[in-house]
C-alpha cells in the first residue's frame, strides 16, 4: 500500500509537470534521476510511468525508455468533445434507469463534495468528483458504455484535474453537479444529458481559459476553443 501511495504521488507530480509544460513533449523521463528526485527506489517510479503511459501522457519505447508524449491541442479538443457526448449519454440512461437507492447515493456523493469546495481543496474535490461521475456511469446500467467512458476519462484526467485550479471553478463545478443531480432524480433524461455534456464540453469558458494557459497554446488554443464553441 505504501508503494502504491508513493507511485500515485509521483504520478500526480509528473502529471502536473507535463500539463503545465515543465516537462515538454519529447522530454526523457529517466528512472534513476526520478528516483533520486523523489527519494524512492525505481519500483514506484516505474509504476508511476506505467500509469502515465496508460493515460496517454507518456510513451514507453524500446531502447529509448519513457518520453513525454505529444498531445496536440486539436487532439485534446476532439477528445473532450467525445468525452462530453459519452458522459451525457451516461446521464441520460441514468435518469431513466437508476433505482431509488442509486439516486440517494448520488445525492449523498454530491453533498459530500461541498466541504472540499468550502475548503478550496481542488485535489480532494477531484477525488470525490471521480466517485460522483462513477455513480452516474454505473447508474446507466450499460457496462460497455461505462467502460469506454471510464477509459477516455482516464486519459484526460490530468487536464480535467488542472481545470479545477482556476479561480471559482470549484464553486461552478458544484453548481453544475447540483443541476445534473436534480435532473437525474427527476427522471428528466434529456435535461440530464444536456447538463452533464455541457459540464464536460469544450464549449465552456473554463476549458477555453484552461487552453490559453498551456505553454504552447497562445492564440492557437483560444482559436481552437472558439471554433469548437461556435460549431458544437
């Protein structure tokens, strides 16, 4: 368990370095140097790199080791568009299929995140946020959809996590979740789908703001976000 916690700590730190540009695309991630940096053995470093590879942030190549993967802005926007549609469908089905007990559990999970908003703790909020979204995936009662949505979400985890650091985003996210919960519990499938898709979509100002903070972004990022906002 301790080794898993070390690997998770290393992964989160490297995620932050990658999405903020401290580790640029193509940068080599040397296990020995990383072990020295984090004052651990190479085992949790190797596990962290495997997790990052699974999320698409790192490429592990024969004879070259681990390198920071290049995820272009256009590709990222496309992935968020698909993510929004998939999560929206999960919400639509959940509104139709969730049992009374599942709806009560969703309400409880949502209420539990309030304390992290009040404490302005984006990391704790994100961890609780995962449970909230997982409850909606499960509530869709479509195992294949849940599996595919979860897989894409994992690839976008660091980008979704960092959005929560934008000033005021925790409060906005909580309010958006509140509306989604109300729609699901009311059995309003169309409204639930629309609201959760909007929560994730690249059309939101939060994502536009996030894109323009990326080191390689600049005007290209803002233009991409505007284009997808106007055509989505």
